C-alpha cells in the first residue's frame, strides 16, 4: 500500500484572531478575553505587573500585549 502524505497549508487567522505558527503575525499570549482585559486595565493606568497578577499572566506577556496595540496620535 502507498503511504498517504498530508500537507498542512493553512496559514490564515485562527478563530481567536491570532495567526497560526506557519505564517502571518506572531501569536499574542493569553486568550482573547485576557488580551482585552489587559488593554482595558492598561488604559485605566494599571502597571503591567498589576495587570499580570489580575489575569494570571506573566509581566512579560502583558507587556507584549500592550506593545502590540496600534499607536495612537502618531503624525
């Protein structure tokens, strides 16, 4: 019998809006809900370590989420 070969060619966005590991944008840490809350808490003035402790993420992960935000007010 011949061996079957399968190819994984999907490289689009996943259901949660992040990209898979084959191409596109790098995947952000945390779930979509955690990312939304991290942004909200950041807008309220909480520091990354405070946000991380609330969401169960590392300070590094929260910082990456915040840095991935589109910049506002750029000329």
